[in-house]
C-alpha cells in the first residue's frame, strides 16, 4: 500500500467510479442526489486503503446515518465495498442491494435486471460484495433455508 498517495486521489476514484450494477452513473453524482451532509474520509493501514463515505438520508421514513466503506486496490485503479452501515447496523448483502437500488432510483438509474437474480435472503454471493466484512461471516452459517420462491 502506497502511503504517499494523496487522499484526494482515493476519493476521486470513488466519486468518479461506477457501481457494476449501475453502469453509466458516477457514484459521486448518485450519492449527491440521495444523501445530505456528505463526507469522505480516507484511512490507511499496512495492507489497505479505505474510503469511508458518510451521509444522511431517509430510511423507512426516518432520518438515518449511512456509512459505506470502500476498499481500494494497491494500484488505486479499482475498489469494492467492504461494508455498509445504516445507523449502527451492518447491512447484509441483500439489504445493501435494496439501498443501492434506492440510491439508483433517486439518481435516475436502475439496477441491471440480471445483476442480482440469484440473490436470496440468506445468500448474496453473486451480488454487490466481493469482500464483505468478517463481522458478517457468522451469518453464512445460517444458510439452512433452501426454499425456493418462484
């Protein structure tokens, strides 16, 4: 991890980047249309750099604080979401997809139809996250419900 890279470069990567599920729409523009009191903060450790986005929004008709943590690769070319929190609750992948869908809608975009077609309430391995926080891994042990809702 390059400690000499400016925080602005990391933030710019996120703001000018796109979610795979919402091609053609910059993340920064989508966030500006959905959130109030936006802030970006960069943190670095020995292995990774993270961009923490925070903003305020209405969630289920109540004000909420949202944190979206992006992990940036070593070359500062790609990123992935490592966690999303609403107030103090870490969202599951499917809850995160619901939030992303709301953000897309307000920004004038829609999720690609087939992006999350395999998502169930217990397993979203094909969804938004390539690397979800370790805090959520114990939920994976509860994948007992194999009912299909066709």
